[in-house]
């Protein structure tokens, strides 16, 4: 079995060889970046003179290329190619100034994450608590080529913008629904790979996400989304946090028990869902008469 050099030695190799004969005026920075659920990655930043924005390249991805091809030069080529392609995508955002509130206010959105797994990150960010979840806020930079580029909004940025959580929430509510429209599909359509994305009656389960299918669990917070689903299904329903990308909606009916649903969610998180994409082990229920979400199995 090929083992090759360690990841730490790989990082040193990249630092030493990446710029040789290619964009030698760039400055290399290596940073540790904490992503969702406390996962940490090694980021390569190639700084251009007098330009703040730069693509973020995760060296774990480049290391995988090296492990597959067993050739360090292949990893170097992959990094250079990724950088060049990223620059092309960033050209239309060269005037994007995160500190100019007037320019970025239409790009503020929210995202649903696990509270406990992101406790450290949340110390420095505005958020709203929802049971064992947290609603965080981000500024979308681009949504090109099926990928979403965004940055987490921290407290110091809020201070510079001179706004509070209430205004931030209002903007995020408007923008998230506009930029990432909701999508709901019956489980039979999902299993058959159908493109049908409107409500179909009498399904056992429904998959709810946004049209990008990325960080779509937050659709449960969209204005009127749960109320409409309750009207269509004529009753209460369970909300299973499948991942940060989607939720499963299960209409309440005889023979469906909260304990079984919780076991299903926990099992999926343990065996199927990537650690970084886990939303919660809990099961929630939308009570039609109360018009709200309650946590029924945590």
C-alpha cells in the first residue's frame, strides 16, 4: 500500500515548491480554519499585492490527489489549476467589500447548525438559539457553478455595520428565501430520481431543502413554509434533521413512533452522514394548532 509522506511534510513541500516557476510574486499563507461542527482544515491562501480577496484552497483535498496519484507534482498542478479557475470566478466580485453594509445587505442569509458542536465558534458570532440548534448568519459572495461561497458574520463585523441582531434577522429572512427558494419532494420521487419538485399527496416522507440542495435545512424557518405543508398534509408532522443540507418531513399517523424516528436519525448520523454535515440527533414536531415547532425527542 502506498503511504508516501505525511500530511505535515506535504504542507511543507507545497510551501517550498508551489510558486517555483509560477506566479512567484504571490505570498503564501497557511491557516487553520474551523468549519461546521468544529472540523478544522488547513487552508492555503495565495495573497496578491493590494488585493484582499483570495481563493481558499484546502490542502486536505490536494493531499488526497497526491495519495491517489502517488505524485507530488500532480498535487502541485491541482492546486495551481484550482487557483486559476477560482480567480476567473472571482473576477465579478472584485468590488465586493464586506465592510460596506449598503453593498452587502442584500447578500446576508441565515444557516441552521448544531448548537453544541459549534459552541466555540458561536462565542464570536450573532446567533439565535432554537432548541439544540442555532441560526447563524453569513454573507454570500457567490453562487456560481453549483457552489456557494460565503463568509460567517462575526460580532466585530456587526459593530462596524452598526446594526443589531433584529435587523440582521430581518434581512436574512428576506434574502435567504429569495436567493435559495425552498424545494420539497416526495420520497418516492427522490428514490426514483424524478425531478418532480411540487407537493404530492399521501407520501410517507418528504425531503425539504433549497433549490441548490446546499445548507437547505433552514427552509423550515421560511415564512409560511411549515404552515403550508401542514395544510397540504392536513395535520401535524415530524421534522427529522437529515443533515445541514435537508430535513425529512413525516406526517403524523398511527404506527409512527417518536422513539423509532429518533433511532433512525441517530443511526444515520453515526453511519451515513459526514461529521461536518450533522445537524442534530433530535426529532422535532410541527404542531398545526399551535403553529410552531416543538422538540419531541432529544
